[in-house]
């Protein structure tokens, strides 16, 4: 009986390893096709053909194109999230003040985007026609923003923040956002954070998608200055 259990466990382990390897190969091929053709043209049949698989076999791993897209989207969000979390943690471990930690996180976000342009386009570019992201993507999609919120919350709990102005007509919305995802922060800071996040994505997208061509030459310096301005906008102290 014991030997039988060992054999069964070995077989299950081998099958699981094979499934992991095939799943990784499918996603790698799908990413290659994203780079060549874009997300809108992603096809399970084409991926299967390139891997030498019959479509019915691939469907056992990803029942639809949308399931494969969701897996790629979650992987991309997790990858950029991990990059920014690592940058923020390293800056904190080095004793960097909040403004420098903010700069490190923003820089890691930009560096990841420049190194993974097609994955960046998948998650921050134009929506894929006919695709609706499921709830599974929400957590991974929040990782970068949560790092930035963490930097600001740490500063608020420490030396404090210079509160940005908040128009009276925006206060109810700012209070709602605060209760949804930025507890313990002043509503004025939450509103500024949302605007800063949108501007950060805009800065990186402009650079990545060519809108800075013949406009911004020294992009490293421009980005560093812009990220520092965003830190100022959310109330982070200068030192």
C-alpha cells in the first residue's frame, strides 16, 4: 500500500510539473504574439499551432482567449507590482526619507515599463476589444498604487504631510475614495494621490508610446523632476 501511494504521488507530481511547464510555454508564446500582433489579434489557435499542439489540448489549459488574456494581465500586474514593492522596500531599508522612497517606486515603475513595453501596453494601453477584465485582476492591478499609498501613509504617520488644497465640491468624492482604499489618510491627500497616479501612468505612457519624440530629450532628468513634483503634490516633505 505504501509503495502504491508513493507511485501515485510521483505520478501526480510529474503531471503537475508538466502542466506548469506547458502553461508557461503557452503564456510565453502568447506574449511573443502580443509583441508581434497586439492583444486584439491574440488567438488560441495560433498559439496552439506555434507550439505544435492541437487546439483542443490548449483549451484544457485556457478555455478561451479571455482566460489566456486574464492570465497574461495578472502576470504583468504582478511583475510590475513586485518590481515597485522591491524598490520601495530597498529604499526603506536604506533609511531613505519618504520623498526618496516615492522616487524609487516611480523609477521602478518606469524601468519596468521600458523593459516590458508590450506587457505595459496590455495593462495600461488601449482596452482589448471584446474583453472585460474579471475581478481576479483587481488585486494585482492595485499593487503599484498600494506601494505609493504606503509611502504616503508612512509619511503621514511620521513627520506629517503638507495637505494639498481640496475644493469643497470635491470633498464628498475624496472622502468616498479614502474610505474605499486609503484609510487613515486625509481626503485631500487621497484625491491628490489619485491624480498623481494618473499622471505617473501618463508620463510613462507618453515616453513609451512616442509622444515625447522631438519634445523631451533628457528623459531621465525630466522623469525624475516630474516624479518629484508629484511627490510635492501629494504633500510629501522635501527631506
